[in-house]
C-alpha cells in the first residue's frame, strides 16, 4: 500500500504555491519592462521586421559574406527615415 504522509502533501502544496507566486511575479516584472519599452511581452506586438533584423545580425556574425546584406538593409532604412515618409499605418488584427 502507498502511504502518503501529511507533511509530504503539505511540502508538495507549498512548492506548487511557491512556483505559482514566482511565475506571477515574473509576469508582473516582464509587464513592467514592457511598459517601459524594453521588451515585448504580452500586450504589444513586435513589428514584423524585428525578428528578421535580429536574425540578420546573427547571420552576419556567423557568415561574414552576409554583412553586405545587413549594411544595405540599414542604409535603405536610414534613407526612408531621412526622406521623412509618414510611418506605415498600423495594421488591424
């Protein structure tokens, strides 16, 4: 027969509660960071080019031949910014 002690159950329940509280506090901290614009967590969506730009930076480090692509992408973006074009309208989901 399996004998379950009360202290074992209480320890398990305490661990579950501690993990739940830790996850809740982590979520609140990440939302606070998001409110300051440091990260994207739950409420804001990143722009479509964010992940592509990060991957391109990584690829330029690993493959030096791809660095020209990164430089050209940055140059085109700077030209757009300099021309003063209005920002793209937000897309509705």
